[in-house]
C-alpha cells in the first residue's frame, strides 16, 4: 500500500509544476492549465487525507467534488475572457497583454 | 443523523433567498424582454429587493447564534453586521450603475445587473459560512461574478486585460487557499470551522505543527488577495483601472468587506481563539491557552505595516485617479487590519473592542469610499479621461459635488468632522492601548503621506481651471448616492456614538466561537 506521504508528495509536485508554469509560460491557455494543475494538487491532497488521514472521513471527497466543479466554471470564464482578448487584439500571449503596465 | 429539509428554519435564509429570487426574476425578465429594450428598471428593482433583504437582515440582529444544515451555515451577529455593510454597499453601487451602464459599451446590460446580485449573494454566503466548503462556494460565487463584471465592456481592451489579470490572480489565490485548507482538513479531519478550531490545538501538540504553519501561511496569502494586502495586492491597480467604475467601487468596498469577514472567520476562529471555544485555561496565568495567537498577530502586524507603507507611497506616484484609489484602498486595508493585528486574545471584552473598531471603520470606509467613487465615475465619464486633471475646476462646475468630494477625501485622509477621522482615531488609540507603538507610528506617518495625494485632488478641484467651465449636470441616481454617503460621512463624524452604540449592542465577538443551535 502506498503511504499517505506518497500522495502528499504527488500533490506537492503537481502544485509546484503549476506554480512554475504560471510564472514562466507566456501563452494564456497554458497559464490557465497551470492553475488547473494547482487545483488538482488540492484534490489529490483532499482525497488522500479522506482515505488515509488521521481522522479519515468522507468530507474530503465531497470537498474535492466541489473543487472540481468550481474549477471547471473558473476555467470556462478564463477561456471566455481569452476569446474576448483575442477578438480585440489577435493575441493570447500573456506578455503582450500589458497596456496597463507602469 | 438525518436532517429533514422541510423542518429546517428557512426563515433564517430570508436575506439570501430574497437576493436569489431577485436575480432569478431579473434573469428571466432579461430573457423575455426585447434585445434593444431599456433595462434601467432592473437596477431600481434590485435596489428595492436589496432594501427588503436589508430589512430581513436587520431582523436577525440580537438573535442568538443559529445554524443550518449541520452548522455549515451560521446566522450570528458577526455575519449579520457584515451582511448589512455588503447590502447597503451593493444598493449604492446599483444606484451608481444606472447612469453608468449604456448600450454602447455594454451590449447586453441585463447581465450586468444579475451578475452584481450573484456577486452580492456570494459575499453574503462568505460572511455567514460555518464550513470551509460553504465558504469556498461563496468565495467563488463572488469571484467568478466579479471576473465577468470586470471584463463586461467586451470591446474595451483595458477591461479585457483587467478581467484576465483578475481571473489569473484570483484563481491562483483560491488554489493556494484551498491547498492550505486541505492540510488543515488533513490534520483535523473536519471542514467545519469551529470543529477545526477545537481540534487544531491537539494536532499542533501531536507534532503536526508543520502542516498547521503551512495552512496558516497559505490562508494568509489566499485571503490577503481578497482584501488586497501586501503579499497579494499587485492585481488591484490594474483591475481597478480596467473595470467599469461602479464595479471598481463594488470591489473596493463589498468584496473587501467580504474578504475581511472570512479573514476573521478563518484566522481568528481557527488559529487564535479555538481555545476560547473549548474553554481551556492556563493554570499559571489564568488566561486561555493560545498556541498560535501571539505569533499570528505578529505576522498580521508586519503585513499591516507593510501594506500601509507600500499602499500610501505608491498611491502618491499615480496620475490615474482610479489607480490612485486602488492603491489608496490597499492602504485603507492596512488601517483596517491594524485592530486585528494588535488584538490581545485573552478576554472577550478586549477582543470586542478591537473588532468593534474594525467594524466601525469598515462602515465609515463604505460611506466615504463609495461617495468618492460616485464622484469619480461622474467626473471621469464626463471628461472621458481617468487622469487626475479630469477633476480640474470641478468646484466651479458644480460646487455641491466639489464640497461633497472634499469631505470624502478629508474622511479618507482621516481628518476631523468626518466618520473616517473617528474610525482612524479609534484604531490609533486601540493600537496604543495594546502597546503596538510601531504600528501606531507607521499609521501616523503614512497618513501624512496620504494627505499629499488626497489633497492633490482637492487642489485640482478648487485651484485649477479645466477645459470647460460649463455646469456639470448630475443624474438622479448619482445625486442620491452622493447625498446618502455625504450624510453618512458627516453625521457619523459628528455623532459617532450612534454608530458605536449600534455596534456594541448588536455585535458580540463570542458569536464567532459559539456553535450554533
């Protein structure tokens, strides 16, 4: 059986990859995907804790269902905003979305 | 345990259900109306509905703590106080919006009104949540609605950019918040906030302190984004500049109040005062055992100090008035954080003083900041520029608006005869009383810095001449907002005891830690 620490490590790695992608990638869609990775790290954690935690119970899995649902809504909004930007500016490159940089 | 949905006390949800029904009615009416039709009636309908919800919320005052659905949703004096702030704030934002929203920029303007209502609903859920899951749903309902509202001027590139930056920073911070929450769930085995509070000290002593620290810091970063304090304030200038001005006002007042509500619910219930709930007393000092509270208030004090310094100095450099007010509201968040950072968690009476000061300042901030934003939205729209020079000669174009704006600025700067002065003075005395001399000193010095940029606007209004001397007409909705907020700012400045008494009779900090019936 894989111990709890293994799952937490997977979560931490996913979260770190998400943060790395967020900070380095230029494409707007990749940025949104990186955020999804961070949220999935949360889900891995929650489900692992709900199975192998100190006081294991079902709440963590229910929490993760809510997280997944809301993350989908958030991604939809993010993509819709990218479409609006693309229509006005013909780019989704995050480094070019900078008219307010001072 | 089975819960019969029919026997639940649904009356407790009356304010929230009013807002839900209102937004459903407006959504449906929007569908059935002709595409080009005028939708300004929606705004007045919303104001009426919000007035009804405010009435229901007012009825909740003075009740004991009650909870619904296995303590996931709580009706307590703390949440009710914040809900009043949010409802009044959103009502004023609606009145501001009536004149701002036009078909040229916002083609489907019905969306604007019902999204603002769902955002309000989200903030109310946040204020009343008793469980991390409920809290997260409320947070996201508020956030997702405000992402769309920030970018609702679809053809405006600035608005698009603001929305994208808001979506990215917002989702990242909620991911960080959740990652922290997952560890707290892991070590305590519950998502109920009071449940965590009761279990967290045991987990700390059992050697899970690393996870609790991790959870705490992630909470601070994730929640700090919502109230725009130092580690996560960089989004504020860009989003505030690009969003429609009434939405900027909404973000700076209602969204921030909701943020402070969850800061207190999470940080203070879980990390500081869970021991008050369990009633454990240290045998040597006779005080409740605080495993984390001194450390936590130290971190909060550092953040509050940095927020005041950075917000005020950066605001002094801005020439765009919306960016300036974004950074001014960052600085104000620093002031509001001071009573939380100096609080000594040893007795309910002492905590009540700090938290009441904070609620007083939030109410004053609601008045003065909304009033200032009403004037800003009028002036920037009339002159078609966001630069400071839009204010040039405002006093000569409309003396009443000029005078009202002067009072809002005096109040924001914390000078006498205004509610802002009383609020800031209370916070200052509070900091001195609890021996946080550094914070008090930083407050005074940064307030002096803030005079510089607030009076810059005053100078523009009185001493500069604009391109035109023509009289500036003020639409009815805006007149009403400026009048109400002006009365609030000045009257609560002259008779602060009215508001202070109201808070002290209706607000008890112990409600935060009492499990509901």
